[in-house]
């Protein structure tokens, strides 16, 4: 962040841009300066912090699921969706 941005209280990333970085942020894959910028943004932006908390909780719930806990129809729909997204 530049000194001018600090004076204005703005951040390098918009709220929308942070969404794309959340996975890397949570996995610790971002450079330290990038992570620090996101930490500053979260401290100043309650909606982004709430989104982060929801994202983390969703990931925890998903990790706790066993394949047999997910109905077969939902598994198939998820697979079709991921294939359609090129993943």
C-alpha cells in the first residue's frame, strides 16, 4: 500500500478481488505482504470479515463430510458442475 492509500484509508484490493484470494489466503500460499494487506482490509471491512468467517466454516463442514454422508444425486450434480467449470 502506498503512503497515499494509507492516508485515504483505502486498500490495494477491492472486496470483490479478495474473494478470489481467499483460498490462497487460508492455505497460507500468499506472500507475506499480500497476506498483511488482506489482514488490514479484513480489520477495516466487517462484511469481508463476515464472509471470511462463513467461508472458513463452510470449508470446515465440507472437510468433515464423508462421501457416504452426501446423497448420490448431490454427488453427481457436484461432479457435473465441476466438469462444466473445467475443474
